[in-house]
C-alpha cells in the first residue's frame, strides 16, 4: 500500500489541542462578509468564470523586473539623468550644437552617449537576469484538475482563480490556496514558511471537516463551491471569508489558507483551490517594486560635481568678465580684428553680449574639469565586481548547489561601508541542525564528547596559560605546556575521527548506556523510562528507508528529530504510529530479545512558545496510565511533586554545565495516573476542548495546568546546534575590518559568553562589560544602578589609553528592558557603539525588534 495512504489513517485533530483543533464551522457560524474590502468571489473548480466580467482577476504570472520593452527607454533615461554630471554633460552637448561651442558637437555628444549607453546596458543586463529568474518561477509545474477527475501538469503562470491543484511533498504552493484535504484523513498538513517570515519550525494547517472526503483525484469530478472573502491585502496572518458548499456556509480563517512561496512538508500531498493569484497573492502584496538604488558614493559624487561645477562657474565668470572688459576697451584698437565688421559676439559696443557668449564658451571649454571618465570607470568596475561575486567559489553552497547572485551591481561599494552587523544565533550563526550530545538521567551525567563551545573555551584557557607562561622561566613554560596538553586531552576525544558522527542528529558517545549497557546501571528502570519518553512524547512520523532498513523521522522541529534518533540509537526505536497508538521496538531487554511495545495515546498537549512544554498521556500494555512531559527546566521544576525532586539538585547542576557548553536543554518528567483521576480530568478537558468562545484557550490552559502537576523528575537532554562552517573565521575577519557585531540570543548569559568565544565574537584580550540587574523591589533603584553601570563603563572606555583595546558589552533581557526605555536609551546606545561586540542574551522576539533599530539612531 502506498505510504501516503498509510498516513491517511491518522486523525491528528484527535490529538492536537491548542494549535489546530477548531470547532465545526456550523457551530461557530459564518463571518459577516459585507462592505468595502470583502468583495472577492471565487467559484471553485470553475476557473473560466473568472475570465468574464465582473471578475477579471489577475493571472498567476509574476514579474519582479524594473523595466519592460515599452518603459525601458524612458525610465532608464530618467534614471541616468538623475545624476548631476549627466545633466551637466547633456547641457554641454546641447550647447555644443550652437556656434558658441569651441569644439565639434561630436566631441561632446559621443562621451555622453557612451557613458549613458554603458549604464543603460548594465541596467538592461541586470533586469534581464531578473526576468529569467521570474520565468524560471513562472514555468514551474503543478498538478491541476482538468475535468472529469483527471489532473495534469500546468505551469504556474497559467493557473487561474478557481483552479483545483494538487501539491505534493516538498513542493512550493503556486498561489494562495484554500486547503481542501490532505494525505491525512482529517486534512492536517505541515507547512514551512521560511520564505515568508524566516521561521524554520513547521506550522500546522487543517482543512474544513466538510471537504475531508475530497482526498483523491476522482472526488473532484463534480466538485463545486463558492468562496466569498476579503480582497487582496498584504496581511500574512489574517484571512476572513466564507465557504458556500453543499448548501451550507462555513467560516474560513488563516488556519485553512496555504500561502504562495511556502512549502509543503511532512505531508504526501494536499488538494487546494486557488483564491489569490500572481500579484494578488499575499507574498507579492508584501513585495515592493524594484527601487532605484543609489549608493553613498554616487550621492557623494553628486556633491563633488556640485563643488566642481561651482568652481567651473567661477572660473568661467572671471574669464567672461575679462573678455567683456577687453572687448569694450581694447577691441577698437585691434584694427586687424576689424571691430567695425564683426558680429555681436565681438562687438565693442555690446560688451555684455560678448561676455555672456564667452561665458557659454568657457563653460564648454573648461568642462573637462568635471571627469566624465570617472563614471565610465565606476560602471565598469561595478559590473566586474558583480561578476566576481557571482563566480566566487567560496560563496557557493555545495549542499543546495546555489551560487552567489548579485541581482544588482549598484550597491557593491556599500558592502565595504557596513558599520554594524546585527545577527540572531539559531539558523544564522548556527546550522539549526540538532545533534543529541549529552544527557542527565537519575542524577548521573552521560556523554563524553565536547561541544564546539567547550573546545573554544578550553582553547581560550590554553591561550591564557600560554600568555602567563611567556613571562616565566623555561622550566615553568614546559610545565605550562604540559598543562595545556592535559587540558586539550580532557576536552578532546581520544580519536580525531570520533568528532565526525556518522549518524545525522546523534553525536553522543558513552559506553555506559550504549548498546544495551544501560541495563547494568544502578537505575536501569529510570533510564528505560527516560528513553521511553524520548520515543513517545512527540508528534513525528516514521518513514522506513528501504535501502538501509533504518527509520527516519519527519518532525516539526530539529530538536524533536534529534530526540527520536537518539532513542533509536539507545535501542528504543519508534517505528509505527496509528490513529490511537505509538509503537516502540525495544531492542535491549532483560530477556535479551527485542520487544515491540504499544503505547495508546489518550491525550496530547503540544508544545507552544507560551507553554514551553509538551505532554502526552498514554496507556501502556499493562493498563497503567502515564503522563510524559518534556519542557524548559524552569517550567518543569516548578511543577515537581515533593517526592519528585530526588534528582533535582544533580540535574540542575548538569543543566548549568550544559548551558555553559552552549547546548540546548530540556527537562524530562513523568507521572502515574489513577483511572478515576484521569477520567475526571478528561471529562473537564473535553468540555474545554469543544467549547466555543474567546475564553477557550484560557480554559484549555487552565485544565492542562491541573494535570501537569506533581511530576517526578527523571533527567534532562542536551542537544548541540553546531556553528555554521567558517563562522569563527568570518567573524574574526569582520572584526579585523573594524565592523561591530551584535548578536541577539535567548540563551543564558554564561551560555552566550561561551558561544561568543566559540564564534570569535569574544576574543583573547577583549575586555568584557556585563550589565546586570540588582535584586530590588524598587524600579527606581534598579534603573539608577543600571544607569550607573552604563555610565561607569562608558567612562572606562573613554579613559582607555591603549588604542588597540577592544570591549565587549554583554546584557541580559531583563536589564535590556530597562535600558531600552526612553530615559536611558541614548546612554545605552552610546555605550554599545563604543564596543566592538555586543551580546544581548535572554531576549524576547519583541526586544530583538527594538534592538534592531538602535544603531540607526547614531548613523
């Protein structure tokens, strides 16, 4: 049976609680769609109707070019004569056609035509490349319903509003679609919106229950329906509409909308109907027209041209005044010039006319003071720079086969004028590809490999030892080197090849619990429970690789995938999911044989950024009801029972060590439930889950909180998000070039500092300035203390006598909240711009947005 049909048996809405469960539309009632801004009508599966009035919707053809064949000449000429020098030479070329010109017209027009022509040719070439990229997108293929239940390939640009399309796994959505059904029975699908908002975590979408039977090609033979919704707008996170289908009216919201340029993931296929096409789609509504970009050098050159032109005008005025004076007083005596038979330009009786005519001649004659060749040189250099950027092998991404692409060469020189770089950590400095590295189980730390951050910190300590040894005797230096070797031995693996993990997502190494050796550990029962939580508490889907015979997992986040790979390598392989159960194959047991265990899923409380935890309630084969929970340590520790804190002290110590090593941590806990206790809670939970109203989320959270209490701590996990290749070297080069680098991260301060050393953001000899908040109930005292720290730090930097001294500012989110207030913002920014590196740790997304605009206040 095809894999997609196996998946179709899963009904995720029975499990999901917060993100994708939705009361039926008939219960909720349709939206009121009236008035301005809500006039769009879409006839599903009837695209030809939208070619007629009053519809006439846009095609799905998109264009990001600046010009077309008609507008190129006027718009390009308008762009070129925005340059002051070109305007001057245009004026000079026009004057060269008059008798006053000392040169032939060709000598003035030819250079101008060459410069303007070269610039226009460059613009045409770059716009042609944009056109080719657009054609590549417009020519992509997607399966479209052609009638009688038959689907065939059609290019994106030929899609029309009302078309029914079938999008398959890992394909981009060709337009804004209404989700009708998916390979899952209840219409769940996973969407990656990286191209829209930069987020790598997958988002869950769910179709209306009424359209779930439309799950195969043949079902669309007689499908019709009408959508009435909002007009095209740029809002990515809102949608209002109604769906008229089968004589019923259903409300639509953003959870049913699949946006163009997002990608289908972890789902075999989906069916959808096109609502917005081309430039009506939300992503294109957010796109701006290709702007006319002028670099700072060009604007500076305009200023230089003004100065040179002013100088040219002064010289020409002096020359023309002298000519007028000599014409009036000396011309009559120069009989050989025949002053009585001359024209007005040299008439002694009209010296004013002679002076003005000479002024024009002088402006042309001295015009070479303004260098037109400089513009030619700059244009040629820009084109060559763009070519070199495109062909730079060091900027080529081998994994995706993507080279660098300079879409315009107008701003090349701006790359050399960047002053400050603001960067996130996850996915920017790091790969966002998690490797399970260490864990703490029953108060015992497991995992002997070192993280990149630990190695970098060790190298920093080794450098410090080496610097101190340089001041000692030869004997002491030898002893110091021995210490350095021992240090490196501790943090490094004995075998260099150990650092290269052959298993993606798993870099763990510890013989005590690998290959079934955990059975010999003192707390084997706790260790088994730890592995079971890893294998059961998730929303992933297993897929068997027929070539290798190994199961791989499609998970909502990289962390979840790493946990499942780790559980598999520890001998607890998640291999099957049905509508109500998760199956785990335990390869190691006391009997020595593999055992397949079934865990029946009763409830799932999924992870959200607000909850910071995930919980599943399952029934094992013995009938025991278990609650498995994983989440942030601060959340889990607050929910522990009195008898569940046996391992809290040791686990907290290990979590701090993992954090300092730059690892991402989660705490794991469980709870045994009585049948009566669970039944009573589940009754309340189902009431909250099926409730209608604005307080539904609050009710769900309250009921979930009731159950997620009195937990027993088992341990913690630590996964590594490795630095991207070449990040330390890149940051080091940027720092040498004088660029200031700000990194915004949600990690703890100790973690952020160690990551700073790992990526060369913090370097040997750099002085660290840590701004923290004191413990006080008075806001005024806290702000005064922070302001004093900022003032003292600024004064210290200004009094520093070493011209090569570098400073790093480190501030946490709580302190940053005060520092960003209006009465302290300028002082904080003044300190920040004096530092070579700034690390903001424990910051929220909102604080990241506020910090982003700070450097521009001083630019």
